[in-house]
């Protein structure tokens, strides 16, 4: 089992991630983790915080001489803005007099759409900073670091993950034409919106500019695609083992994500079955990558998952993100200190964070698939995992070889 824990606040000293269950013997590529962290910080519409932070992972345990040991992998990410918040966010009851940063007043005006009020009601906080610092999407940097480790494990068996933005506000790509994985994977790290269509991207940028000028924010949707995923991950035997359910929970845990679709997603509800279900045809017995492909699917409306189990097609997951809750032209709220109407608090924020959320989505899909791969193939070391996957490929090749007859039940 792959288990993830994160800790840290938006303006605290550091973010910390612990990833348990990483097989031993993985040659950890730390620069690749850094690259994903930098990708998360990019995208058109981000706020000034991204100009301050330069996220760099520091591996503190679970790795020795460049390889994982089988122990939990712990990574920290320093918050460079801590120097401006040390007094406000210091963990000690008696804050040292030399602590740096401004003496900030309590936050008492919750933002509609944020965890501010719900968190205060749950935990009994008077100062909403006790809520917003942990509920902040800054925490997702830790998830991206963990997801980068999971991606490196998946790469050992040929699984590759990429993402692209399919809509920002009411500007969207044509949903009837799936974007090929190769085009998605070719998007540069500094792509402004992570949209694969340059014409649509220009309209997205204009929409973000208009929202910024109005003091407003925009949401949107992004799709994460995983290719090379072996069939048989997940299970229909119990509700909580269905992989589509696990992926949906993982994606919905990303701040501001309000809906998730697999394959056609919500569109499957308005179409007849003849236009939703993917026909099964005789296929090739081996692809160029050596994988056994005895069946051909002319479409992939199911998004690579049927009955909670991967079917060998690309896994496609779309997440729908609401606009950021902090508006520069704030909505009405109530001041908790007086219970009188007031405008919502303003925290430094983004106009649009959909491209960044797509990178977080990649991480959550990677973690979900990696956990399912370890469940399916096991192995305490990377060598074990690769051998068991190779044995499965050999068994599948023999089972579906020409002339072998129908597989036994």
C-alpha cells in the first residue's frame, strides 16, 4: 500500500510530505521532482506569491546514496515567504522578540466559497488564519512532490502521465474530439494555459485578463491522461477497490475541484448506449512497446476503466475547478467578531489557477495509479515490481497468442 501524509501551512516554515510504501532500489531523480514543482508554480493568471517562492525539494529520509531504501520517503519544501510571516505563524506560545515579519491582525471575515467559515465552525477558531493556512492550495506543492516520486515508480513499467487544460471560464476546446496523448505530452513546461489549441489558448488568456480587470476570478477544467496503463488495476469485487472511485476521491481532494469525470464523464448521461460504450474488436497481439493487445477499441469513451478496473486503454480523468474564492472585489460576508455584515477578507491569491491545478491533478492520478500497481504486482523492491510485471506480460502473451484457443474461465 502506498500511503501519503502532508503537513505544513501556507506561510509556515516548511511543507513536509511523507510517502510510505515506496519500493526499495528506485534511483530517485530529485531534479525531476523540482521540475514538477516549478511546473505547478507556472500558468497564466497566477498571483505574486509565485514570484517569491522557488520550490526546491529536500529529501530527508528514505533515500540513501540516491536510491530508496524501502523506508518512508520524507521530503521538505521550504517556504521562502516564512521570513515575512515568522511572527504571525510562529509555533511557540511565547514568540521570540527577534521574530521577523509583520504583526498581522486576526482574520475575522470569511470568504464565500473558502473553508474559512466551515473550518471555524468545526474547530471553534476565532482567527480564521488557523483555518486558511492549512486549507490553502499551497499544500498541494507537497502532493506534487509525492506525485513526482510515484511517476518515477510508474515509469519502471512504462506508464506515462500528462495533462492539458480543456476550459477556462466559458472558453473551451471541442469536447467531441479527444486530444491525442502525444500532443498533450508535447506541451512545454512554460505553456501559459496548458491548452493544446493555440487559438483557444489566446481566448483563455483574454478571459483571464478580463477577470483580473474586474477584480474577479475564473475556474475551468483540465484532463489528466495516463498511457501505458496495464489492464487489471482496481477491482469490482468491493466498492472501495474500484479504481474510478479512488481516482475521483483523489481528484476531488484537490482544493476547488467540484466535479470529476472519467472518459466521457457527464456527457455519458445524455447520450444513448450505442454512442457511449466502446466496441470490442479483434486486435494486435503485441504493440510496438511489447505490450499484449489482443483487442482493439475504436473509441475510449470509458476513459480506460470499466467496472472499476483498467482495460488497457489510456486512463482519462477530467476535473472541474471552481473559481478561486479570494476576489479583489470581495463579496458580502459577516465579521465574526461583530456578527455584522462586512466585505470578505482579501488574501494574496490568483486570478486563475487551472493550469497549476492540472499539474496537481497529474500528481494525484500518479499516486492513485501507483498505489494500484503496487497492489496488483506487489514487490518490496523495484526489481521485484519489474519482474512481476514482466512475468504478467509473458503470461498474457501466451494466453492470447494466435492458435492458443479461447482463454479458460
